[in-house]
């Protein structure tokens, strides 16, 4: 069986609009995380990483 995708949550939730500026996930990704399948989790982690990089540039 494939390795589980680790939740990117760092337990320091700081929501700015629909985005957690701590882990980079959207509210929707956070809410759906436990029901997501592996490919969806991989996509959410990639989106979160990209969003965090954008925030760092600002």
C-alpha cells in the first residue's frame, strides 16, 4: 500500500481570508483533508507549498 500523505498542518492556524498562512492550505482543503484520496492530498500539498512561496515574496 502507498505511503500516506502527511498533513501539512503545523497546529498554528492563522487564517487570512480563505487561506491558512501557516500551512498554506485553503479552508476547503483543510475541511476535506480526512476524506481526500492520496492524489487529492498530493495536489493540496503542492498548492499549499506554492501559496506559501507566494506569501514569502510579498
